[in-house]
C-alpha cells in the first residue's frame, strides 16, 4: 500500500485526505474492507490484485530512459507516466496493423541517422523534409502558430504526433513536465511522438523536434529535452543539437544576431525564426555569445517573464474539447480510427476506447470535427 501511494505521487496530506485510515492499515490495527480496498486501488490507479503480492512489483519504464538526474537515471516512474506510455503503445499497435493492412510503405527516414552524423547536416534534412526553412515560416504569424503548423507537417511526413498534458481525458491526472517532456516510440511503419502538453508551449516546439531526432536515430526514448541544463547522455546531446539547429540555424543566427541579448533582440529573433525567445537564447549561448553562468541567469529571467505573460492571459486557456482532443490523439490516428470504424473494420466499442470517448455522440462530434480519410 505504501508502494501504491508513492507510485501515485501522493503527499502525506493527500494520504490523510483520501485514505484517512491508511496508517492504521499499515500497522495492522485496522483492516480495510473490500470496498475500501477497491476504492483505494481505484484512487491510486493500481490494479487491486497487485496489492496482494508479497512484495511490490518492479515496473521499469518500457522504453529506453534517457532522462538523468546528475549522472543517474531517474528512479521509479509515476503511474501517470506509465499509463501514458502504455496508452500510446496500444494506439501505435492499432495504427501499425491499420497501416500494414492498407499497404502503407515504411518511412524511409526512420533510423536513417547515426550519432556519428553531423547534427547540422541532419537538421538540414529535417527542415527540408518538413518544409520548415526560415522562408517557409513566414506564413505563420507567431511561433505558437508555427507549433501547430509543425505538428501538421510532421504528421504529413508519416509520424503520429500526440500532445497531451493529462492522462487520457482525465483532467485530475495532470502530467508533470519535471518528470518528462516527451518520448518517441520508433517503428518503421508507425513512428509516434508524444509531447507533454503540460509543459510550456515554448518547450513543446523544442521537444517535438528533439523527439523527431530520436526517430531519425531509429531508437525509442523517454526524454527530458531541457534547454537550460546539460546532459551526459550522448543520444540526448545529439538530439538537442539537431533540434536547436533545425529551429535556429547557427549560420543564419551569426549573421542576424546584433550582439545584445536584450528582450527586444530576443523578441525580434523569435519573430524571425518563429520560435520562442527561450529557444533563441539557447542558440545565442550555443554560438558562444554567452558564458554558461550568464546564460543560466538570463534564461531564468526570461522564463519568469514568459510565465508572467502566460499568467496574464497571453496564450492561456484550455480551449474547446473538440479542438484540443484531436491534438491529444494525433489527427492522423483519429482520422484512421474513424475511417476504419465507419467502414466496418473496427467495432464501435473498440473505437471509443482508442479515441478516449464513452458516448456515441462524442464519437459523432469527432467525426464532424476531424472527418474521415
């Protein structure tokens, strides 16, 4: 039971509120009823059978874990992270079968790169694939629009992109960006990128391209694609370099940068590259225009400024369910499920589960919003 609450990320205050007899259950002075045990298992998102094991089960992250705290891998994953990965794996499996049945070809850039490849060259390939050169970005009014456009372009290249800040549709289970920012599930036929939507949009655009770099490497990975802290993991370093170069080419920055990392200059460059000011600041550091300590301080200051703008209402708000949910699912995935269901290939109850819906009316509304392929 102690394992269950730690796995669920409960604090002592949460334990006292949601399981007031918890201590008595632990020391044996009281025993939970079956109903209390069922409620406890449901609340901690733990299968009730696991509570009867002689010792807690080992639940490793089911994909390579590239996150580090210092030089060590992060310890026990949360149930929210595990459930998110399992859900994406299930959806990827369905889509792989769908793609195979419909004769989709393997995606040629999956596994096309190696760590020994120059990140600048790979970044150029990424921009060309996505039609995301600097001049291509002029059609976007801001980097926030560029984020939405980037999702569409990655999906058009054959990669499922899922952006969600909660577990499924459960608004009570918010994902923690401090635990992970994203992951890639690599498959030659159905590669998938998941981006933690609870993170700032400034971080999401970088994470998205970082995870796409993992797809190029052909290796699934759970990542902490951080802009402001170093990593000793070779693959994470390489993917960070590819993402940064793809978004803000250094050769162009050296010409465009005016030498003063003021807010006005960061904003000007952010408009040029259609990325956040935080990404621009990172590239100024990469170009050795700033020393590490100065960069760290400026990054912290800029992050506070950006967060203050968000709290003041700029870019805030969850939006309509039928606008947000397709991004959680991947439009490409949702459209395939809807099409296959309407054609009789997938049963409606299975489609509801895949799409995270419970009512037929919700399914119908998604059909109207997304359409069929």
